[in-house]
């Protein structure tokens, strides 16, 4: 064979072999996907999962979610853990990062809110119909630890009740006395303090005597309802309910600023806000 044609043949073989090897390893000629690291409060996990695939496809990226309590996530960011976007269930943690000079362009957004509600076990065996029923003898409650936002908000709500409905000098005092000494009675009925609101929903929905009721974010009940969890819901009146403001920000150490901004802007957009509403946020 002519040396010239032999050389050309060898080049073609090498190119084809390389292409086949690349396809076998990557499955496509498309550029390598960028990783976006999102630190998200545990109450955000389900709603993020609903939009992940579409966002990844549109932006040729891979979203990796680190889910935990907002306080834990803030501590990790301060310690230097890689993070591109932080979504906090309490905006005091985004404010804290801003105050520490750890945010890109010293900027954050409050992007949604969440309120608390009571969930009761299937069939409501203790006939719980109000906040007063939560402190009756024999009622077993599961709530979040005060170190996480939903637990902090629960504490605030309990003390709001004591300062209004349970305070004889308040114009909102309930004359039956059903809410007197409410914090102490409430604490006496708590059988477990959980790290996440999902754990509370899970424990109450088991309906095997673990708990009669719990207090969670409204969004957690809404998701439980979407997935047919065996729990019922009771609202907590706004006059005593603690409304949680959620913050979103981009840490200054992010290596994916442009993509992080797209992700943040999604949640601020009408589409993102509609999805949040569907999952019980913004109430």
C-alpha cells in the first residue's frame, strides 16, 4: 500500500477509535456538565426536586443538594464548605453571612415565607381540634428542636400564645383559662424533639402510638398531602403564628456565579413562585 494512503488510514483509525472511546465514556459529545452545589433548608428539599431535571437540562448542569437545618448549613459555609447557593428557612442566616462579608456582592433576597400548622395522626384519636387540646394530659407531641428554624418558630408561637390568650392582662385573653401556663404544659407533653420537620411528619403519620400531634411548616403538611401521608392538618391563627421568612443568597466563594444567579432568579420568577405556592410556601 502507498505510504501516503497508509498514513491517512492510520489517522482515520485513530480518530474513529478516539471518538468511540469518548462516546463509551461520556455517552455524548456534549460538554461536561457543570456542578451547582445548593445548600438548602430541609423544608425546601421536595420543592427543589420538582424543578431539578428541567433546570439541569436547560443549563447543562448537575444540581447537588446538601440538605440540613439552616443553622447547620450556615456554619458549614462559614467553615469554608463549597457552596454556590444557600436557601435558608430563616433569613437571619443569610443576613449573618452578609454581615460577615461572605456573600457575593453583599446581596441576598427574601424569596418566600412559611407558616406553622398542627398535624394530627390519622383518625385524630385524641380529638385534637385546637391549640388548647395540645396541652391536655396524655397528648403526645413531637416538635422540632429549638436549634432549627421550625423549632425556633414553634417556641415563638408557644410564647405568643402565653402572652395573648394565656395572659389575663391581654385584650386577647381567653377567659376559660385554657391557655394559662401554656409553655410549661406544652413542654410536658413533648415526647421527642426532632432535627427536621420531615421527621415529625413521618413520626405522626406512622399512627402506631408514637405521637398524637406535631407542629410543622405548612409546606410540610402540603407535601404530605400531595404524597398521601396519613396526617390531618389544623391551621394556627395568624395572631399567634410565627411566619418564617426564607432567604436565598450566593456565597462569595462560589465558583459558578452566573449559573447560581440563574438558579436564584428562577425562585424569584413567576414560575418559581407558582411552584412554591403549589408546595405550600408563601402562606
